[in-house]
C-alpha cells in the first residue's frame, strides 16, 4: 500500500520534481520530499492501527496461543517490522524520483 502511494505520488508530481531538479534542488531534497509524505501516512497508519489493535486484542485472546493480552514485545516488533518495510517501500520510488531527467518532463 505504501509502495503504491509513493509510486502514485511520484507519477503525479513528475513535472514538479523535474522543475525542482532543473532549478538545482539536490537529490536529498527530492528524496526527503517523497519520503516525508510517505512516512507521514505510515506514521498515521501505525498509530491508528496500534490503538485499534491494543483495544481489540481482548476479543482475539482466545485465538492466540502463548501470547499475553497486551504483550509489549509483540506490539513493538510488529510496529518496527511494518515501519521498516514501509520505509523501504517508500525509499525506492523516492530514489527513482530523485533521478528524474528534467529535460524529459
């Protein structure tokens, strides 16, 4: 989902990114532009998902064997894995956007 959102953002803003590069914006600024938006969405999703998971875990306790109701290690590991995967999924389109040739767009 994050990869798709980042790719769509890059596709929609290709001209803008080309203009920024033509005006001398460094690659790091372009990458930060794309990563910032993607990570904002990821952060919101992780917070909302974490809160919902925290409150709905008591309904699913009977289906999970060997895990405490509010196991902080499990919650932390899931958040870290999702955040890392989302960062990589957003970083790939950001690198591609930073290498846009402004003459073609």
